[in-house]
C-alpha cells in the first residue's frame, strides 16, 4: 500500500494556483486510473486506486498548506503505511517549469507543506518535485505561487500532470529513476524541453 499525497490549498480561489500543482497531479492520477470517488477523510479528500497489483491511497489535505502534515499523519497511521511508502507531489520553485525530480528525504527548501509533513511524520518520504520556475526575485515568491498559472503555462501543466499519471505505476513500484526519466522524455517529446517563466516567451519549442 502506498500513500500518494498532492499538496495544495483547498477552495475554488486556489484551484489553479501554482502552489496547487500537487492537487492537479493527484486529480489526473485519479482520472487516468479510475480511482474511487474522493471522500472527506483524514482532514482531507481521499480516494483508493490500483496500479496493477499495487494499491494506493490518493490524498489531498484540506488543512491549508502549512498544516498538511496533520492530514498525512492521520492517513499514514490509519493504514499503517511506512514512511518510505509515502509519496508527496508538490510545487518546486527551484526547478525549472515543466521539469520533474524525485527525491528521498532532504531539506524542505522553505516549503511549508513539506515542513509540516516532516514535523508530523518524519523526513524520509519521497518527494515528487514538480517544477514551476522561480519569479527571479525572492520578494515576488509569495504572490507568484499564490497566483494562477498563466494561460501560456496551462498546456505544459496539463502535459506534466498527464505524464505523471501515465507513469505513476513505476513510482509505486519504487522505480524512481525510471519514473523520472519516462516523465522527462514524455515532456521533451511534447515540446517542453525549455519552458520560460511568465513574462518571457512561453511557447512550445
């Protein structure tokens, strides 16, 4: 059993924020793999899904980002899931837009959702870092992550979430490097080898 978590803030006002790309990825996994309907559980929204013989719980904490760990810890305890079987999808400022990296443990890089999970559960869970790019100025970060994706960004966001969903069975099977490589190749194949920040030219290559 795996616990696959997407990070974001609840409510329509935040739905298309850059900070909510974790929620968007979870929704696409649920759609592609025909998960059960999401139900209010564990201070979040949870659904059950299978990737072949591998079962997983999809979780979108509804506690707001900086309290995400309370929801994750509750689900982890209920299902007795080892921390190594917890996978967290989240936005990553320090990764170029449309890029992906899988990381086990490490620092939280100022991400309040990760900080909360680490405080509640421990640090040695897998992170799926979904690159959203950096606005270029630390003073602009708060507004940047809490603003919606620009229209020019929506196509790569959809493609990235779809690629994650298509290859998620590899991640559930602990094939982290294969998952990362497959998603990367899918994004390159769809023309997203070099995505610019909003304000720069942001068209497919």
